[in-house]
C-alpha cells in the first residue's frame, strides 16, 4: 500500500522575503532551503542575490539537468553536466533548479553535501542507485516538487518496472508517488528511514507562490540549495 505522506512533524521552515530555510534537519554548519517566486531561477545570475539572503560568502555549483542519471563528486565550483552533485568543499553551495521535479538535499555528519534533480526520467534511469557511496550517515530532505496528489502520468508508466510499484490508479487517472519512490531507493542505499524528511510542499497545488511547469508552462524555476559554511 502506498503511503502518501512522510512529512516529519518536527521539520521547521523559516520564511524570509525570498527564501525558505530548513531549520532543524541538518547539522550545524549546513545551510539549506529553497526560493519562492521572487527569484526567476536564472543561474548563475541569481546566485549572488541568493547569497544576500543566506548571509554567507561562498562559491557555488549547478548543473545542466538534462533528465539523465549522472551523479558526480566535485572539487571545484562551476557548471556540470549532471543531474546530481556531491562535495565536501567548505564555503560552497550546490544548487538545483526545478518547476515540478523533486529536489533532494543531502548532508552527512562529516559535511558531505549533495543535490539530486529527480524527475521521472532520472528516476527511471536509476539516478539514486548511482549515488557512489552508502547513505548510512546521511540525512535527506525531499523538497519542493510534485507530490502524488498532482503527479498524473500516462498508462505507459505501468510498464516501467522501476516506477510501477509507486502508482495509484484512480478514476481521474494514474498518479506517481515520487517521495515514496525516493525514500525506498535511498533506504536501499543505506539511509536510515528516520533520516528521510519530506517537506510536504507540492509545486502544483501549494497555496504558496511557487513555479510549476505543469500548471503554468513557465520557463521560470524554483531554486533549492544546500551549502557548507
């Protein structure tokens, strides 16, 4: 049976004028959060403005996000051909752009941080299985993106072996549960089930002002970020 809600009641978001900060998931020294629609999602131009809200001085890295399954560990700031990044660089942020795909934010006890851009195509292609280490020491936040309430898909998803167990068939159509998919995949990589945190924000139907491609066909994007102070 599908569980549609892994929202941790202790998860706390702090709202600034243009950002939400995740307050009590990750350890001290980690800054994580996501933007609202006052940002357009243009990178790299939006990053310096984003830093003004974090109060940090830092470099950053981001990705081309071609809906593939590449996950890379990086040493230097910049632009990477990938849908997942991990680093231990201090004073460095990783940023992922989304307008319905699910952003996943990672940090372990030794301040190895990561971001994953998980649309259904990267999910189907095994992006979470491509994370190149065990996740036993990590905490993971599932950020702003489509939830099962609004993630309607075509009947062809029933034929996708990786995804078919995470479908709900209703009179209105077929709906995919990306949060449960991500949770189960990450637990299979060693993540403690109590260290998976769902922020519970659907980009499509949230009453807050976030970008959703499915709803508005927008070219603008929400930015999710995590950094090491």
